[in-house]
């Protein structure tokens, strides 16, 4: 009997804690929320931004948002930025996200512009180039560490001592498909398929 009372006590406790004990029949209607849209704000058209762009929702359709999107896209594509473009990019970045390191970068770029003008360098000299991003991965095992560098064209370079030569280069998907088909066509040891015979 004592075991049955204990089980009944646990059942009542679980029922009360889960909220199944007393629910109101008349629950208020849920307010209609804006539908969720999966959207990358930095691939948007800077001249005609989407209303679903989170930057537009947060700050409004202001020139700083358009400038930030335009130069972010240009920078990440691997196209170098001139000093004026870099100053415009970091000024917009500082307006949207006021961080002290951005202020230091902006001050350095303005000093660079003054120095370039004094030395007579052309105004279209590139000063800021995106060379890719590097991701570091730590794992358990013998090496415990490897990194992956992604270049602007999509090529990935994996540095790991366990690989032959210590690294592997993975071309972008578009290139790898065409190169893979071309490599199969050149391979002397490949076996022809039924369609090729």
C-alpha cells in the first residue's frame, strides 16, 4: 500500500508540474505575428533592399544601411576597396554597430588617406582586400586541432597534419563538378559506362 501511495504521489506531482492539472478552456487567441522569412541581409540588393531585411527592420531604409550592404558585398567578393570606399564602409559600420575597434580602424584609414594624398598615390589604390576567413576546430584526438580557410571564391583549404602533405584544397562546388567530369574524361584507367560503350 505504501508503494501505491508513493506512485500516486509522484503521478500527482508530475501532473501538477507539467500543467496538465487545470487548464482554462477559454484561452486567448494568439496575435497574428509576421511570418518568419529566412533571409540573408548581406546578399540583398543595396539599391532596392527588401522589407524583410533585418537591417532595414532595425534601422529603417537609411543611407548607412545601403552603404554597409553595398561595400560589405564588394569586400566579401574579393574585390579590393579603395581608401574612400573603405572609409565609407567603416563609417556605416560604426553608425550601425558602435564599437571601439571600428573607431580605431576608421581613424587609421583616415590617416592613411592623408598620407597617400601627401605622397601622391592615386586615389584608386586598393587598401582593403578580403583574403578569406579562417575557422579553427579543436577536437579530441592525437592532433587536437585543425583549421579551415575559406577563400573569397569558395575554395577551402584544410590544414591538418594527418592529411598527406599537411593540407587539402577543396575547390568551390561549381568548379569541382566541371573539373571532376573533365578528370573522368581524361582518366585512362576509368571503366566506360553502358552509355559510353
